[in-house]
């Protein structure tokens, strides 16, 4: 009688959760919320309580926001029902019930969604670069303007530098996996770019194209000009400082010039 073949063990890639990997690789919602609140207080002279997270995905920032206290509320907006459901099951459900009640997740297009006016609105992880036509981008910015209270503030992130215009890969090792940022295509006439996120594991297995993005890479002057055209009174770039090794230290301050770094990430903060 022949022996039964050994049951194949699933690879690390097969067992992995791409949303968990993504957040471990590129998100630090604790630092984000601290930056949002601190900067809002400096500019508006008060505390922000009602937060809207556009392109919220798993809504981790919204969940972190309400942990500040019982008076804090968050609205997360995303057009993808699957990622919202993941967020409900894996992020929102972890909060105490009283905190869960202060997070509202809406499946909708950010160009048409209607929400109560908020103190602070954030569009992070470069997701708003999906609007590759200038007119559409300005339309989105005007929607953000209208969604804010009279002293409300819009926060966006952006990246740039010479390396951002290249077709290249960058690998970053994390505990238990390697994160690979792949700029697969770049068209200099339109600034259209196609980017992928891959993950590689110690057992040799991979998750290729776990995430794919089709964006127009906007420059800082373009974004500032469009925000002012959309009605904002002021648009300020917050540039990252350096640590002792010349690497980014995670601290962002206003800067009207920036540095000619090969690659950089910054925030743009628009006051109503």
C-alpha cells in the first residue's frame, strides 16, 4: 500500500493579509493623527473634533482619531466596498463599542459624497493623484473646501524628487517580509505613472502586484496653485527634517523652499 503524499503546507504569501502588510509597511496612524491635531491647533487656535478621511481604505486613521476621547468623531469615505468591509471587521471591531459608534464609514465617491462639515479633512497615501485631469483635481479640492467648517483645514501628502520620475524598484525589509515599491511606468509628457506594491517572504514566496496604482504625479507648485484656485486662502508645504544620518526624522515643519533631495515625502496643508 503506497503512502499518502504529504499535504503541502501553504506558503507565507498564501497565508498573508495584504492589508496588514500594507499598514505595517507604509502607515503610522498614531504619528499621522498627532501631526494632524498638533498642526490644526497651531493654525486654527483650537482643537479639531470632527475628522473626515477621504480614500480611507481600512479606516485605520479614523479609528485612531476617535481614541483621542469621547468627543472625537470620524467619517471615512471610500468607493471600494471590500476594503471598507475589511476595515469594519479588522479595525473598527477592535474598538470599544462606544468608540465604534463615533466612526462612520461611507461607501461613496469623494467627488459626490455629502457629509456634515468637518474641522479637518485628510487625503493621504497619494490616493487623490487618481485624478489625472487638472479640472477634476480642482473640482475635488473645491468639494473638500465646501466640506470644511469656516476655519477648517485640508491635509494632503505628496512625494517627489528626481527618483520619483524613474522606473525603479525600492526594497524595504520588515519583520517577516520585504516590501517592494515598484515604479513600473512613467510618462514624462503627462506625468502618468503606474506603481505596484509587491511583498516577498523568507520562504521564497511572493505576492506580486498586491496593489497597483495609476496616478498622475503632481508637483508641489501645481498642488499649491490648484488649492488656491479652488478657494483656499493659503496652502503651505510641510517638509520633513533630517536625523543625524541625513535621513528623514518624521518631523514636518513649514518650508517655502524645500531641499533638493533625490526622494522626499511632504504634506501640503490648505487653510480655508
